[in-house]
């Protein structure tokens, strides 16, 4: 059994990939790794409060390692911090790193290149699987998730703060991937077979925020692909969740 850490995003693809990895017993997952924004105490990209991340981890029962970045992290700083953290995991005898990516070739290539530099191999349990099959499997297993961020150029305010269910999927425009794999939306998983108990939360305000990235920002953001970048200099709806 290979010693591996899991890259935990707090969202649905991450949850399903972790579930599958734990079921197959090929990898020993004894650590979750999450990147956070230290200036706002929130999970990177998803904008989720750290308290909800910690509640997830407690319910899952696997230790967490956070990697903190400032909101204005440069490409050089990002690369240095990530390399330091991955190198420290190698010293702890981790040989594999597991992700929930599905079909973004450039993102996978980026991850594998960086991992190879420190001697770690990437693992992708959901890779190249049909996203409609993935979301149906996610729901059929009993997972529950809510959208916490949507790209406002692709989805309206009514899509943020929504539970992922059949009605939500039916209302998505045809141009939007049902798993949001192109960055159309991000989610928070609050219940399912991974959890010892559901995560209690309350829905707060919905806020429209704009972002403009320079080239250094684009290069330093490991969760963003060329396709996402084309629509990143725009607006995003966020739904603020708080732990009850």
C-alpha cells in the first residue's frame, strides 16, 4: 500500500475522489492537504470559511495540513512555498498525491510536472470519466453539496447557495459542465458516506466580487487553467456560509 496524501478542496469532486481512493485500498490516505488564503481565513478558490473546512476534516477523521498563501501571492512565492511543503511531505515518506481532477489536461500536466520535481507521483481517480456519470454517482452515494461560488459570466445569482440536486442540474445551461470542471462553479460538501455526521451550516449573504489577474497571478494559481483564465478577469458570485 502506497503512502499518499489527498488534496482536499472541500468540494464534490474532491469528496468523490477521496471516497473512491479509500474504498480501493491501493493507497494509504492519512493526510488531507488544503490551500488557504491567510489574509481572509478562507479556502483558496472556493472562498469558504476555514471553520467549515475544519468541521469537514473532523467529521472525516483524517488529519489536515494547510498551506497558506497571501491574497497577493506572486508566482515565485507560490512556487517556493509549494515546493517546500511537498519536499517536507517526501521526508515523511509520502510517495503519491491524489487529486479530484477530471479532464483538464493542462492542469494535470502542471501538477505532474511539479510533483515529479520532488519525487511524488500524481493519482487521479476520476480522470477522463464522464462528468454526468460522476455527478450521478456522487448523488446516488448520498453526498450532499451546496454551491459557494459561481462564475457570474456563465451563471446567475440564483445558482449560488443552491443545493446540488436533479433540479439544479436540469437548470444548468448546456454550455456549463455538470461538475463545473471548467471553473463554472465550486461547492461545499456537507454530508455523505465520508462523514461521521453532517456539517451544520447557515447561509449568509450573496456577494458579487470582481477580479483582475496579472500574468504572475495566473501562473501562481495552481487551480486555474488556460480555459478558466479566459473568463477569470470578470465577476463571481459568492455565498457566505457559516458554521452553526
